[in-house]
């Protein structure tokens, strides 16, 4: 689904059509699946092999806009098309089954309504600022609009953000995106995460040492597209989001 | 395949089944941290006990996975409304559903409260005093530390210094960072516990394998949850644990005593379970919600609420997460997330401008949780997020665990909206007050300093909250509290509350061990009182004396070894 139209100028060499981005070349969590217990093996392989293909919650138009948004929030232009991780179908599935995270902020509508309102607002912002639908915009202009939401200063203004706090919508959207992406074993390979490890467990706990079946890090210069607005701003203070959507307790 | 509780235990069969019309002695609402311990104790003492649990009865081999996203069902995911100036994230953050409750997904840190925690008002002029002292609870801490059992350092230097029955776990990468940072700053630290995680096999439970999925339900069976520590023993002694039973309201008779609860089964059918006494152990949101939803003639503002404090004084702990990036690899997913800590800042320090303090603990976010933290802490998105996540193995993370004081305006009320059972959902309001804000600011900066001292090149933090307690607090004064020091409601002689909601203050210790210790103490009281609970309205507040003969098998140790 991912649109490969990004002006891609990596200074570390050509980083497109990669089977496996990241610093752990040749590492595969899925290759270890015979060492996992049955319930986990079934769940994770199902996630890889059986991505839901029919969109049931969003309309086709909403799905198209949201796909373009997700392509900027969770860009995968560096990944080979056969190794792209599905994000939209996972969000659609959650909303279709109305699977909640256990709470709703009092100043927010339901998750379902929040998505409908947010997608519509982003598209109308594109029309009012650039006279073009969000999907039709060049990547840089799409990023300008999304960056304004990220910064909590929607540009242009849109009445939806009077009804729904923009930072909460942003958090909802980002959390759903990262949940879909980083629960996929190809993303575990990308970041060098050990993945499921029951019943075998780990034996090298200290000094970041790899298990015999893990790989050591092999770093190289990795650069995001030079003109991307979503590169980390190391100096800039992050916006104070305070506690977000369901995080998973950490302690 | 038999129903498994960990890889080596199976669900005792057959389990006692009580008819709805059969008046049991005790109906316990919620089979979590407190409910599991209560059911086990009361069943051993010969009472007829049924625990009604809203969620499923987990078969750990079939239902649990080594996967973040796949563990969604462990949490209380039904709708709640959250608001206030600092709204609490609920769901996976702090609320369990299913037999074992929150103990299924806790990280299993088991520090005790300090003696000072029981006298906060007397010592600091803020918060509240408890109706009991640390010394009343100490024997129960020791008992539960053996029953979980707890692995940890031989010498825990803070509060009332103590040792632990099982030896500490080997050091993981994040624990190493915490010890290093603290040592650099001259702060004492401990590692390898105290945690309710086995460092050696115990009875029919294997030792930890360091795979890092504590918060996703420990399939290994090494991490203590009442599902595997107390519930099997409860069933073996005749208790019934009835899953998929959502209690809608408690029924009050004309004579001012309760006689059972209305619950809804998984088909949506309503039942009335008769009981001679009811114990609500549904935790800090569902306990007050049930009491409020049980309002009836003569109790228009909810059961046991003549004081107006049901739902009030809800607490969560400051749980800011501080993450630091190191040049060398850490691999923070290995070893239990709960691993090392320091309580050097736990007590009130007159040189600071706030009362009470905080602990610093390791956390071990797996990829999805870590990505969410980077979204919040760094404002990461798009390519920046992809880049920072590629460095996942270079990061370590600590959690602040800070004491937020009990405030009347932090509360659980009923919202207009209804859930799938047609019951009004909880509305949770949470506001930070001046002392809380100063404490958080200081704690956050101190933890960032520890992370930097350990050698982190880049340190970021995210504001969040951890745990829940309060909202049905205990006290001596019936006009300012809901229950007495044994969990008996001031208003209704055979209605009890026993869970985290009865805590008057929370200290800077993870609440799980304290909740279970209080449950064992309440059980001893009920057993001592015997039939009086079912007939008499007289309130006997004499101490019951601790029973050492009611522990589950394999947990009869003589004491907790310590280097004194």
C-alpha cells in the first residue's frame, strides 16, 4: 500500500527496497519460531501471514486518506514492498470490533468518532491550505500539515480541533500506528528485539550480549530523507503530552 | 488438555459449585490480589466461599502469549471515563480482568511500605494516618513474602530493614545501569529484587527464565499471581472461583444487612447469589463503582457511604519514565523489568520543599511500550521514530515511583454512560496538587541525574502515573472513612471491602504486596470472629492474632533470612 514517492536522498547509500532495515542484518525472530510455544507461534505467524485485507470500518475514501497519513507517520519507503508492515488494516480491525483500551478521556469522543473526525479534518485542512486533497499533495506538504498537528498548532485551523484536543488525537493515532508496526516480527528484526523466548529464555543478561541465535549490532550511517520534517529534533523540547492512551504498565 | 496454571500446575478438579440459591458464607467480588488470598484463607478455615470474577479463568498455556499486542485481554478494557487536570490512563496501565486480576500483569516489585507511611498526617501534617501501624502489618508482610515467595537481596536497607526468602536474581542490563548511576552519586541501591518472581524452582513452579514478558502474564509460572499462588489452594479446600460473573449490585435487606449480590453471566443472564456476608475486592475503580451502583432506599448515595467518602481520595503514584541512550548495547528486554531500585529519597526531607518522597526503579518496556514512550518523551514520529527505535537496544529506562497524597477531589463517580451490562460506568477525576507537582519535578530531575551519572548520552522523560489505590479508605472515624481497620464497612456489619481501595495513603512502594498482606490480616480477623459476622452487629476491634497454619503448600518457612 505504501506510496513510494518520497524524494529519497540518503547520504549513507541507497536505502530502498530493503528486505530488512536496521542494524541486525541476517537476524530473524521468525526463524526461531520452532522454539516458541504453540499459542505464541500461532498468534505471531497468523499476524504475518493473514493480515486482514478487507476494510470494514472505514469507508474507501477514509481508508485512502488514512493510508496517506500513515505513510507519513510510520513511513516504510525504505522497505521492499513485499516486506511492508500493514498498519491500516490493524487499526480498521480494532475499530470495527470496537476493541477499547479501557478508557476514554472526558474531552474526547469515542475512538471511532475521533478517527472519522480527524481524517476528515486533515483532508479539509489540505484543501483549505493547498487547494488539493491530502492524498494528492506532495509529501512535503503532507508533512507540513501533520507536523502542525504534532506541534499542537493546527495550520490551518479547523473546527474539529475545538471539539477534540489535537494532542490527544495525535497520541491516539501514533499509538495505534506503533502498536501495529512494532508488534510485527519484521520490526523486531529491524530493532534487534529478541521476540518471544518461552520456553527457552535468555542466558546472557548483561552487557547487551546477543544470545547464540541473536545477532550483534552492525551499525552503518542511516539517514532519513534529507528534507523530511519528521526527523528527530534533538534540541527542541518535546510537547508535554502527559499520560497518553493505554501504555502497558511499566512498574 | 487439562486447564493449566503455569506449565506444571493444573486446575484442581472437581471444583466446588454452589447454587445461586445456596447461601454461601462469603461471596467475594473479584478474584484478584486480595480476593485470591481471602478465598484461600477462608476456604482453609472451613467457610463456604465463592469468588465472583468478571473476567475469564485463565488457562496459562492456551490463553497467554509472549507478545505485547496479544496480551490485550489481560486488562480491564471496558469503558471508563477519565478526566481532571491530570487524567489517568487506565486499562493496561493499572487494571486487570480475569482470575488473578492485576497480579497477572504486575511487574511484581514487592517492597514493603515504610513505618512512616502509616503516620503521614502525624509526621508531616498532610494526607492521613492509618488506623494500624507498620508493626501490625509486619508479620503479614513476612508471611506473604514467603507465600509468593519473594526473591531479593539479603539486606534491604530502607524502612524496616529486612531480608528475603529467595536469593536475588542475576543482574540484567538495566539493573546494571541503575546500580552504576546510583553508585556514582553515592546512593545505595539494591538489585535482583525484591520481586515476587522465583529465582529457584518452588513446589510446582519453575524459576524465572529472564525472557522479560512479566507484564504480559508470566507463562513460565515464575512470577507470583494469585492465579497460581493462592487460587489452586483455595479450590483444593472447597472454594468456588466463578469466572465471567460481573457483579452488578449488592443487595441490602430491610434489617440493614446484605444478603447477596446480583451478577451477570457471560450470556448476559442475571443471577442472584445468596451470601451471609459479602467482601468487595474489585480494586480502586470497580469497588467504589459497585458500592455507588448499589444505591437503594436508605442508601441513596451508595452502600456504605454515610461518610460520603466512597470513591474519594483515589490515588495513583507518580510514574514518570526516564529513558537514557548509551553508546554500548543494553538490550533492556532481557531480565524482569522489575529488577533494581533505590529508596534513598523515600522519606520526607526537610531540605526539600515538599512532603514525602519517591523510589527509583528499573522498568523494561518491550518494543510497543517503548515506542509509545518515545512518541511521548521525544515527540517522535515518522522517520525520527523509525530511527530512534532502531536504537532500541541502546536504551535503558527507569521509573519514578512517587507518593501522591490523598485528595478529596481525586475520585471515582458514576458517569451517565453505560457499559455492555447496562451499568453506569466509572468516571475518574485526577488532579495534581502543589505538593505532588513539586515532588514530581524533583523526582524526575533526580532520576534523570542518575541516568546521566550512569553514562547515558541522551536522557528523556515522559510524565505518567502508575498503580491505583484508595477510594474506599479505612479509618477509625466513620464520618471520614468507609471501612474500619479490618475492612468492615462502618455502615453495614456484614459488608467488607478488602483490596487496594482501603489504603489511606500509598507511600512510594508498589501496592501489590501490601494489598495481599492486608487481605491475609482481614482473613484472620474474619476467621477469629467466626459466626458472629453472620449474626451479630457488634463490632469487635480486638486484634485476631496471626495464623501461620493457613499458608499454601511449600510456603511454611520459619522466617525471612537476613543479615542483621
